[in-house]
C-alpha cells in the first residue's frame, strides 16, 4: 500500500501535506496524564535553523513543528522528520532495537551536531536541563499516529511568513497553551476554523486526541483534502510500550489511579464523566491508521513529497 501511495503522489507535482502526529503517552507522566503529544509534520517546509522556516530543496524531507516547554526559551521548534523520529540523519542509520542507553547516546549526538543553538551544554560541560530530548527520537518512546491532509504551495508559503514573523518566545501552559493548542492553531492557519475543542469531553482543555478526531472529521467532509493515515511504530528495545491516548473525561473514567477514587468518593460525578466521554469523546486512532510505515518508507515518502515545487 505504501508503494501505491508513492505512485499516486509522483503523478501530482503540486502535492504536499500537513500531517498531524498523535504521539501516545509514556512513562510516569503519561500514566498520570494520558493525553500524549501533538506535533505537525510539513512535507514542503524545511528550516534554516530550528527557529527559521523556509521552503524545502531537492532531497530534503520537511520538518516536524511543535510547542515545547523549557527548551531554549522558544515557543516552537522545527526538526527534520527522520531526526525527530529517530535522532539520526538517515533512515539507514535507525537501529532495529534500542536500549535506554542507546537512545540517550543517539539523542545527545544529534543535539551536539544540530541542536546546540537551542540546547547547549551547561557552563560545566554537562547535558542541558529541560525537555530538549523531545526534539529527537520520538519513536523510541512512543507509537505515533499520522493523519495527513493536502496543502498547496501558497498555503505553505503563507505559514512560513506567519511563523517567521511571529515572536517565538516560550508560551507553554499545560491548561491553555499546550502542544495540542499549537497543533490545532497551526492546522487552522491552513484551514481556518477547521479544528475545534471538545469543551464537554475535555473539560475546556485541548488534547491531542481531540485535535486528531477533529481533523479526521473535518477532512472526511472535504474529499479534496485527500485524508490519509498511517502508524509509525515504536522502535523496540528495553523500554515499556507507550499507552493509548485519552481525553480528559476518558482518562478520569479509564485510568485506575483516577477512576477508582473518583467512583468511591463522587459516584455521580464519575457517572457524568463516563456519559460525557461516551457521547462526545470516543475516537479510536487504531481504526483510522492501519498502515504501518517503517523508517525507510517514511524517508522515501517524505523525499518525494518535499521535492515538488510549483
């Protein structure tokens, strides 16, 4: 199926895409707040640096853009697709499996070579603090669902102008300006008003799962957007598998750490959250993204997409 997709793309020289990347939650933080992470991959847009965007040139694979917390004092950063996923420059260098130590080494090597502008060593020569590790090697920590819609050169150029002109200063706030808020707003730059929050199911927050659900719903009604989806598997290794993405009320009724105390102390509230999730919050990414793309598939696809110009 991946090969067939590439044949279709090669026949359409104006084709490029914006892809919402829905990353599953992982680790201790992911067990407490199982919302996961949202980022956007842009196949025709590349970067002169992690904070300056430009159009891609031949052979480049586009960038992943997301909002981060405490990384160089910036609001958003852009990293090429393969490094973002695997912390290496080429799909040929992606390991078949990786331990925690392997991942840490790959990330630091990429940081030293490409990200010292935003994540330099400390004055004593130690690793920087903060969440810089989220810039490289995302697929070692989590499975990622990808939901793609078509964009035009004019739309991409306008986004480049908009983000390059906007002040890029850390604005992260878990409740009001998180990674999902940024992904929603970026997609809405392409298609104004396309993505909306679920104020009932997510209690006013913006969650990655809701952004994905909203994009799928919008693009399903707009066949010209060519909605497509696929899965980027978590790289095997001595690390736990990531968990399912959940919205706010879904997390409150499905996550044992929250569901059991809530049911015991506030059963009617628990029932209300369950009803809210069943009515407004259900969305299963696995049912939409069934094709799995390995590193080489992604690199071929991204290179084909990014190579085209007007």
